[in-house]
C-alpha cells in the first residue's frame, strides 16, 4: 500500500446536555448547557494501527462533563467552565496536547412576580444562545495556554424600515431592483475573541481561573445590547456597513476583546404582487405591506474586525 500520512486528527463527544441547579436556600441559580469536547494529541496509532490504547473513550468525556457540572466552582459561568474542562483534559492525559471545548448556554430568565424576580421559577425568553469556545493547548514543557471566544448565536432580528440597498454593481447578471427602503432581517452570530489575563509565563492553571478578572456576564449583556441597539437605530446602507458599526462599538466598549466576528444571513422578505386582484398595489416601497418570507436562498455577510 502506498505510504500515506495522517495529516490531522481529533475526536470527542458532542451534544452532551446538562442542567445544573445551584441552591442557596430558596434562591436557586440555573444553567443549561449543550457541550462538545474534541481532543488532539498523540493519537495517530488509533487511526493507523487500530491501537485503542491511546483513546480516551468519548463516553468518559461525557462522564467528566457530568461530574464537573456537579463539582466545578465555575459551572455558573460558561466561559470559565469551558476553560476548566479543557485544562482538565490536557492535564489529566499526558498524551493529549489540545482540548477544544464548545459550550452552548441556553436562556433561562427569572419569571417576574410583583415586579420582583422569582427565586426559583424561570422562563425561556428567547431562542438565541451564548456560544463559547475554549481551545486549551499544552506545550512540550507541560504549561498550558488558552484561546477563548464568546458571543451570540441564533439571535433573530427584523426591522421594517431604516434599511436600503442601492448603488451596487449592475450588469448583465443583475435582476435585483435597488431599494431605498426595505425589510431587514437576520439571525445574528457574533464571536468575540477574549484577551486572557494570564501569568507572565503565559500559562493557564485550573487554580488561576478565578483570578482572570474578566466579567464575562457583563460582556455578554453589553454585546447583546450593542447588537440590538445598532441594528434597530442604524440607517443601514447595507448589512456590511451595519456589521462594521457593531464591531466598532463593541471593541470601543471592551478593551478585553481582541476581535469581533459577525455572520449575518440576509433573510429576505419579498413584496407579493397583488395587482391581479382589483389592481391592488403592493410592490413599491410606499405600498408594500404584504410579504412572503423566503427560507432560501439568502445572502450571507461575514467579517472580522480586530484592533
């Protein structure tokens, strides 16, 4: 057989669902996560020689997640929880050099009663989620470093005016009319790369997680608010222009963010031609009131803005 090289390999467990309740008397805190873990390292022989002696079973990864959901002091902060898990895997197994941990945090907000948050009753007040990715890498000397991103996913937004799309290239392939005003809708995916305040040697240890000094909850709240406010108020010349403004505002507000990435599908709403019935006008900017939402195709606008 011809000589081949295993160019890259990683494996792990995905879609691990956990729900944790932290009780302080009658006051309860809750989190719900969907977690995936991927491991890299000296695992080539499991592929090339059918050698399972280097394999950490993916079921063991699931078990680790479940135990950490009970025992980790960082479980209520998904960013720290992802770092805790990743640092554990590269520390526990000598031959594992990298752990990639993705945590999806699902929304649960307290139900307000008598203008006060209920101590142990919650509602899911949105289908958007917080998505965290931690990449923990172990050096040859055994020290660990981390890359961390946090942000929004599946935040569905729409506005009925304040968006135009004009002066784009028109050639023999163009059928799209220019629009001085239109519906703008997208499902926001935002990723913020976080500057890690690591010790002078650049290493990350489980014992130092509590001392990172980053208010992840405040960052998440601010990123969501900036995204929504900018989307709502910007007189948008294009999705690209609005995206860039969002990135600028986030980077200005948070020095601990190194870069901001957005992925914004342009969800189209097309005015329906009703002129066949009593000459009802519904296609011009001033008349359009009834639309058909298009599932596909959609535009897709992405960018990363860094310092």
